[in-house]
C-alpha cells in the first residue's frame, strides 16, 4: 500500500484551477460578455473629489466671487489683508519697474464702520519710489482720512473714496470657479480649494495693451461654505506689454496677489483715527 502524501500547496492550487482554465479556453466570451476594464486614473481622481467635496451650493461651479470680497457685507464684521506687487521692466526699454500696494481692511456692519490702512511704494506708483501710507475710517455718514499727518474730515470725496476701497477693486476675483477636491483649515476656518480658467479671471489692476499677454502661473481660491466667503486667494501671473495700475506706459514682468480674511463674523470696534 502506497502511503498517502499531502500535495504541496502550489500543486494543489494548480489541480483546482486547471479545469476552469480549460473550460474557459473551450468557451470563448463574446465582446459583450467581457467585463469593462476599470479606468484607474478616473477612479483615483474621483475619490478625493468625492471625499473632499464642499457642501451645497458650493459643490458645483460657483459664480459669486467675481470680486474676492463678495459676501462680506452679509457678515457682522471681520478683517482682511490684500497685497498686490509687480516686479519687471518697462516694455521695450529694459528699464526696471516695480510697485507694491498693500491694505488691511476692518469692517463692522452693525455700526456701518470701516477702517482702511494702505501702504504703497515703487516707481510705478510713487515718483521717487518711496513708501507712502494713509488711514481712512468711515463711521456711518462721516469719513476721516489721515495722510502725511494731516486729517481730513467730513464728507470730502477723497475721504469717502479712501474709506470705501475694497479688495475687489484692487485685485478682482474670478467667476466661475470649480471645486478641486481639497479641504484644509486656513486662518481658523474650514475651507475648500477652488480653481479657475484664465478666461474666468477678473483682474482690474492689469489692462491689456497692444500685443500684450497675461499668463496665470498659479492660482488658488479657498472658500469657507460656513461663511459664504473667500478666506484665501493667492495668484502668481506674468504679463508682457501690459498696462499696470492704469499707467500709460506698458510693462513686462511678474505680479503677485495675496489675500487673506480673518475673524469673519466677529464685530469690530472701529473709532475715529488718531489725529482727527
């Protein structure tokens, strides 16, 4: 009597699989019976988009942020900073050109108050390229402007215009924008990333000139659905033969845009500026 020996695992698997392999060879599947191959690239993309999709109505294309500060007037208060800078040359000359404009804006809807602090510098804005700054405050119908240590009060057009300066007027925004499948916490807010095509860009700081070109190198918009507002907007772009800051001579170079919102929904105590 021949003793029984256990088959090795690999041989046992072959014994079990071979009959099915032969059966499959005898019975060819028609094209309709062949399972559709999974698109792993599409699956890999769809998974993060689904897992990190913002809640409605921000889960589809959004068209309300043609100006980046849209929606802030629906909140009790808050503040934001905005920075716009250019570095390059005057087109066709090689002569260096630069400019920088920064602002911090506080607002309180309950008291109809705003405080705007502006700093500018560079050859494109100031003739001697030195830094200049001013502070403007609006309290109800009254406006105050402090510049070079001198306070202008009342309803002067310059004080009103300075106090009403907004991020949208300076850097614009984009519409429509699309969810990009990323979620993060920025400036204390739960936010979702949105991107956009260049055709959607609204950028009042740049005006096309003859044979001009503008190219977005990178851009991202982070939105808080809870606030219904943009929390961060960063963009880098290059321009060629374009008019910047409404100047007559076109320039070529790089532009950096930075916008961050903080403490949205929080009332702000805004008072008459020092010196008024």
